[in-house]
C-alpha cells in the first residue's frame, strides 16, 4: 500500500457471484476477477455498488475483498469500499479492517459522512476526522447514489486531493463541465479521477481523467480498455468506439445486474444470474436484447482486433 498513484485505465466496478441459494460463489468470484484482468483492466473496484455491498454483512465484505486481492495476485491493484454509515469513529474502525485485506486503497462513500440536509462543511469536518483516525491508510472517494446522491464540489474535491491521502475517485456527476473542473482541481495531486459516466468517457480522458470506472465494464471491458489505451493515438476510431458503447447503454441498464450476469454466462463464465439486491427475471424480449448485445460486441471487438469476451 505504498503506491504513489494508481494506474490509468479501466477500473471495473465488480459484480459479485452467488449460488442459487444466495450464498457467495467463490469459484465465480475467482472467474470474474480473472475475466476483468484478462480483458485489460488496470485495476479492480471490489465491494462496490455493483457487487451488492449493501446486501453483504461486514464479514462477507471483508472476505470477498480479500478473495479478490488474493486472486488478483498483484497483477492489478484493488480498491474496496470501507464505510457503511454510523458514527465516524465506527466507520474508521471498518476502514482499518478493510485495509487489512491488502487493498491498495479503501474507498469512502461521501454521502455516508454527512446527512442529506447537512452542509458541505459538515462533510469536510467528518472527512478530516476520518483521515485522522485512519492515518496512514490510502483512501478513495465514491459519490455513491445510495442511500442518496451527494456530489463533491470541485473546491472541496481539490482540498481532499491536497491531503495526499486519496488515490481513487469514482465520479458520478455525469456532467462533463463539472468533471473537467474536478480533474483540474487535482492535477498536481495523487488523486486520480475515474469517470463512472461512460457516455462522457472519451471527453473525460481527453481532459485528463485517469480512467473510466463504469457499470458497462461488466459487459464489454475490452472496449473500455481499448479506449483508455488508444484514445489519443487513434482519435477517429476512439470516437466510433464511444458512439458504439453509448448506443449499447440502454441494453446494459435494462435489469442491470441480471443482464450482466446472463451475458457473462453466455460468454462462458461459470456464474449464476442470482442477485441479492434484485429479484428481476429476464423475459424472452430481454434475452433477445442480450443476443443483440453479444453480437454487436463480438463484431466490434473483431473489427478492432481485440480479444472478445468469450471464455474458453
């Protein structure tokens, strides 16, 4: 955990794998970890919204993260969420426990450090208390939309960057102007901005974002990895890749977690579609959408000469 900066590129927000009875499927967790890495991910965000972190208990949060760190085996760095509400002192205790799993940074959910009606000054004060209690653990920031969506102003964001404790930020402003201001605010710091809004992924990279951290990386990480690596050298093709991914967004977002897991089943990953946070079921229409999604990704990946998501 002595890394100066996290690597630039794609940081998927990892899915979790469950058996049909809802228990954690460790073989599936391993398969997911390998799949993300083999398709060009620069790092992994374990224990996040997409891994259904609010539907895990504390021991499961730690066990899943530890498993991902062990499976990654140093191939890529791993970050994971370490704050889940309650008094700041209690959140700090769990941050230290999460740090013990071997992650490269422990991610702080900003909306859990101040209430919906509390000022940004309250957020700043509580964050400074958390920094004090967790020193010297490297941290990250996550503008998680649950339990409510709180954005960090560019000014406060710059202040957090200046503390030299933050390495990763999953930005969910979904606004390119705000994103640019945040990137500018931390250019001289260790804090990397990873854009969750993949519709503005290319624009963010061109302005200096450290990378992309989108939900759609649970379906076509190879395209995001290509974009992060080639956006500058192949600008016209990068525009085409961005348009393609944006066009596929509605399919990914439809019954989001279940759609992703079903797609991954179809390309060979040994996981179920079981989720804890949703009981959505796929219809014949949904399956048709996934058929089209798979065909589009296969064709486009082939045209780019990059590895498609099929697992042998």
